[in-house]
C-alpha cells in the first residue's frame, strides 16, 4: 500500500510541474503578444502624427457650421 501512495505522489508531482511549465509558457506567450501590440500601437500613433504634419491648412477645423 505504501508503494501505491508513493507512485501516486510522484504522479501528482510530475503533473504539477507540467502544469507549472504550461502556465509559465502561457505567460511568456502573453508577454510577447503584449509587446507586439505595444509596438503596433506606437507605429499607429507615429503614423497619425506624421500624416497630420502639413496635410491641411491651419484654418480648417476651427469652426463647425450647423443649420437647424
């Protein structure tokens, strides 16, 4: 009976380490995805600021014309 308890404890230990490894791998993938998203957001922000430089005259967009 002692042998079966030791083997089940070893099985649970290996399952726990496999779960820990998969969690660590998942966190690593998540961090990489966040880095890529941050780079993409920075590229979009830079593209917007570059496209606004000199594309429209400074007097446009100052007033809103509405009618009822």
